[in-house]
C-alpha cells in the first residue's frame, strides 16, 4: 500500500471508533487533492457538538473550512488561541 492509502486506512479506523475526543496529527499529509476533499467532507459529516476533534497541522489551508479555533503551542505553552472569526 502507498503512504496515502495507509493514511486513509488510519483515518477510517480513527473515525470508525466514534470517540468523543479524536486527536489527529497531520491527517492530510500524503493525501492527493481528491482524498483531501473527501476527508474534509467526511470530517464535516462526523463533527458534532458532543465531539472534540483536535488536529495538529502545518497545512491550515487544507482544513480552514473546518477549523473553529487556531492554537499555537511553543515549548508546551499556549502562545496563540483565537477563533477563526477573531482572526479574520
């Protein structure tokens, strides 16, 4: 399996677990453009008020339509934490 295919399996497993807290590190890294679009659609479909999905990424543009807050940590300290509305 390619790196992207392995990533899709891991994402599918994480979402299938249906946990209230989901931590994802660079989930779109290694995905092609179509897969990134599918990921955004699926994530938007599973996001609810009862779930907290924390995504660590350098590719904010891949997920900007799904982000509520941006938090930047530096050496274990919160250096920036604002809603997308405040930033815009």
